[in-house]
C-alpha cells in the first residue's frame, strides 16, 4: 500500500526545531522518531541539523548566531519544498 507518499515530511520538518530543543510533546516526538526510521530524507535533514547544532554548542558557549540560524532555516525550507511531490 502506497497511497499517501511521504505524508509527514512537512510536519516533521516544521516541528524540527522543537524536536531538537526537546520542548516537544512526547507523543509527537514518538511520531517523528517513527517517521525518521522510515524516511531517509528527513533523517538526513535531522542528522545534519543536529551536527550543525553540536558544532556550535561545542565550539562556543553562545547560542547559534543569528545568520547561521537563518541559513539553517532557509536550507530547511528548501528541503521541505523538495520533500513535497
Ligand atoms: Zn520524511
């Protein structure tokens, strides 16, 4: 059965910042994690975003600089568009 191609990519990516901030509803978090197990595209985005955040967190105590945050957001927006059929 393949009636609804990638129904949740948009949702996963739109909840991504909350997901990474751990400020997310546990049920939604579980839903996202289930989706990530099945969807390689979203997994790549999440992994890349996590690594980017880790790099910033490890190299300096300051929060993510505004321009980096903005670039990340734009990359995500592009990804969301590509994710849609
Ligand atoms: Zn996906």
